[in-house]
């Protein structure tokens, strides 16, 4: 079955057709011969206030989890083979203008059929119409796409349950009568998608995000609210993250912080210093830190700034898993964990570090994970160029 642009227009509502058009553009830009459910899901997820993204946020309220899902879809799309836009699968009888577009994959055709059949079952009016005349609503398209195995696999990789997200979509739809949706509401949704596309184009000029005062204040506020948790400042650009932390340090140095944070000292501690040292040197450093805590009679304690966590993971990957050998870095990681969880009655420590979104996902790996050992709490620094980097051409 070949599905051209004309039949897509006839078989989909305006909202659903616009999503498919965006997915086709995405596939073409990436040099993919076919448009798959992965392209469609990625496009749906990129709509800021879209139904799929909202349903995902209901499953995981922290926006970082949606960023991780975007990243996982980007990785999955990168794995698809790239080819020329003139796909032989379209056949030689197609015109040159038609052959410039990717074809619709069998998996996506199957998703269309599922959506059409499901929608027909759910409406007495639709049941009285021939199957081919039933237009697919955006809501049914989302539910059908979530049933695709490749999409479900990506959702699992990012910590989402497709069934739960699908339930969230169905519940959202059931709260309103789909037939009562005004043309104005549909137009607003289309404008959201159009604005998003313009945002991607305009972001191509971004090189480095500016250091925003709001981001600095957000980190300081989280240090105040999460003094029982260590924080990892997560974003797309390491230079931006370092600039934010520098701004945080300056506020502490000037005493331009909440009363509850005045007296707290930020100490920089480079993990790279502990890659090749002896057990005695690790223990001496830990005792030095404990001594600082005991001298903190004001009870305010210290924030240990550990920098970018990328070095840590790169080092451990290079060293590999060698049983029976002493690893000073692992020793220091565990000792820092003990410090974070309480080192005495007169003082305390908590951590601050930075990581890219990929780096933070690596923090969640392992048993126990670094996130668990250090009691890390993520703070997302939004980046104007983030979405572009997630769907950029390879």
C-alpha cells in the first residue's frame, strides 16, 4: 500500500495531517527514505503544549525526563539508515516532485489503520461510514503511534510506560467532547506547531546561551530548599553550566543569598585529583573534610563543587571493570557519599556538580547509581538551542 500526500490529506484531520507533514519534513531533512512512527512520535513530543508531551509529563512531572525522552528518540532516529531523498521504493512512475519526499513505512501505515479502526469503533456515526472515509483525529493517531513496538521501546529506554502514557491521553480526551472542539481551538494548536517550527529555524543561529540571572537564582533557591539533597545542574552546554555555577559562587562570596545560606562555604573539589592516588591519600583528604565540618560551629556547613561529571564517567569507562583491584576514585565516591549523608553533629556537606543531559542519564545507571549514592537532585537549565541539537541533521 502506497500512501501519498493526497491520500494523507483525505484520511487525516487537519491537526493530524500537520503532524505528519512535519514528520515527513524531519525524515527528508535527515535523509531517511521512509517516514516511520519514530518520526511521528518525535514530532508530536516536540510540540510544547501538545497532548503527547502533556501525557508524558503526567507520568513524570520533572521536565528533565521529557528531555531525556527527546534524546532517546533522537538516538533512535540516528540509527536509521540515511539515503538519498529519491527513494526507489516510490516507483519510477512517480513524478520528480513526488519522489523528493520519503515514502510512508509499513509500520506507519499499520498505525494509520489501527487509529482508523479504533476511531470507527468509538463512534456510532463513524461505524455507519465506510472505513476509508473515516478521518483520523490527532488523539487516535497518538494512541496508535504509542502502540508501535519501536516507539514503545524508546519510551522504555527513557523510563516511560507507553501503556500509562496512552491511558493519560485517553483520559484527557474523555474529559472533553471531541465533537465540541471549536475550529479556533484547532487553529491555536496548529499555530503552536507552526511557532515551534519557527523556533527551530531561528535557533540555528545560536552558538552559546547567555548566562541568565534567573538560572543562577534558581540554583541558589534549590540549594536553600534542598539542603538535604545534593544538586546536579543539568543542561546542554557545559560552558553555560559553568557560567551559571560561577554566578552562584559570586553570590555566595558577596553574601547575596537567603539568610539560611549565609555562612555556607563553597569548596571546589576536583575528582580528577583522585584518579591515581593511594588509599592513604584518599583517607587523609576525607579526614581533612571532616575536620572542616567539625569546625563549622555555625552549623551552616559546606557545598562541595565537583565540576563536570563527564570526566568521572570517561575515567571509569577507560579503566573498565577490573575485579580485585583497588580503585581510588570509587573509594572517593563512596566517601563523598558518606559525607553527604552526615559527618557529625556540628556540620554538614552537600554537593553541587554539572552534567549534560546525556551525562545525567549516566548518573542513573548502576546499582547503586551515582544519583543514589550522592542523593543527587537535578536542576534543569533550559537552553534555547537544546531542541535543535536533539533533532539536528547528522
